[in-house]
C-alpha cells in the first residue's frame, strides 16, 4: 500500500469534521449498497458494529432494513452525541469496551482505514470484538482508480487520507491481521447531483486462528538443543580436563559451535579430518583438514569425534585405519 507521510495528524477525537456528514445526501445510496452487499450473511437478530460511524448514516440504513441490534462506535464523543440525539445506539470505543463489549456477528468499517495511522494494529484489534464465526466488511477508496475517476486535485491526496489501497493490498493487510478474505469487489460510487464517480474497493473477511504451531515447535526445539549443548559442554570439560593437544574428526557445525563456545580452541587442534572429501586440503573454521588416509595423530593425544549422527561409522573407520588413540565422543560411550 501507499502511505502519505509528512502530513499533520488529524484530531478526529476533539475536532471531527464528520459531525456534519449528514449534509452529504449522496451517502444514502452508498450506505444502502453496503447493507445489500452483506445482508445475505447476517440475520435480522445479528449484532452489528459500525466502527467509525460518524453521525450514524450506515447504522440507520441497517435499521431501515430490519436489523434490530446495530451499534455505532466512534473515537469522537461529538459524533456519538449526534447519533444518540437521533435515537441511535452509539458509544466511544472506551465506553463500549467497558460497559457493553458483546461480540459482533458483523463489523463494518466503511471509509475509515484510509485515515488510520497504524493499519495492522487497527485490524488486529477488531479480533477482540467479533465472534469466531463473524465477518468484517471493510471498504476504502480504490487508489488504482484515482486517475480514471479524477475530479479535483485534492480528491485522493488530502490531509485526511494517509493510506492508499488497491484491492490486493487491502486483502493482504487483512490476511496479515488474522483474517481470511471470503469475498471482495470494486465499484464506482456515484456522487449525487454530479456526473462524478468515486472508486471504491471492499472485502468481506472472517477471523481465523493464527497458526502458532511453528513458533511453539521451534521454541521446544531450541529448549531441547540448549539442554543437549549444556550436557555436551559438561561432558567435554570433564573429558578434556588437562588436555592441551587434540585431534578432531568432523568439521561440521558442531565443531564450529564448540570452537565458538571455547570448549575447544584452534590452538588445541593439531590435526583434523572429515569424511567429506570436499573438505580435504581446505581450511575449515581456520583449521587445516586432511583426508582420513592422511590422518595420523600422535599416539598420546586424544581424538574428539565431533559428530553425533555418524559417531558409530567414524569409530569403525578409526579402527579400520589402525588408530589406537583414546577417543572422546560428544556423549558418554
């Protein structure tokens, strides 16, 4: 999406310009269209929240179509007062969270998201107020249609609209916020008493449970690794106590870890080998590696096998090579 930076923040809480929104007669058809779009998935007894309700235009459109439990929410106390004077149910977000707080079957967010500084946080917060099988309807200006539907130099870029979406980016924002998009569309809103149209895009989405299995699995894996590493450290400190010279078989990640931990040092390693021929004649972890055939450690220095998975194969190979040095593995034999 596109974000317009460098704009002064709008104070919708204390100085909302939408308390006079009812003067825009062209909104009525727009509200009726939203009701028509969502009504097949909600019953007349469904609980509906309109977030960013302004002076209640969409709330009244739902009520006119027979919906019984419709509530408007606004950050502006002035907008809430205008709604209540019309006999509508409306709350500030704080009032709603403290005194009502029932979960909605449907949440509508019509032409609000383009005003919100932190889109993903806003969308994730919707999860607190919706039933697990509920839906959200979100509509925003379609920025891909600005040029085609040009009417004035301040139509798309203005001090209020800081976020500019396409349909795919609106859907992506919802997916990143824990929703599955089930329906989407775009249309041109007709502006009454003019020949102008305004590009709009909308989505209907359902909350979904975020997959936390990867995180928990990795956390468990890390815990297991850390426990095993500590066991290996303790084992090797005991086995290598007083050892200044060492031969190493295996130049894998495990060797790098032991070197970085200081359990062994490069200075200790007098000769090293690995079964992988790619390593032969190379400096690995700053240690010169020879082939197993060239691996001839002094008889009085121990051989550390730095592999858990191939330990038995390496032990067999050492025996085949006639090497009789003391062997230390990463765990007790």
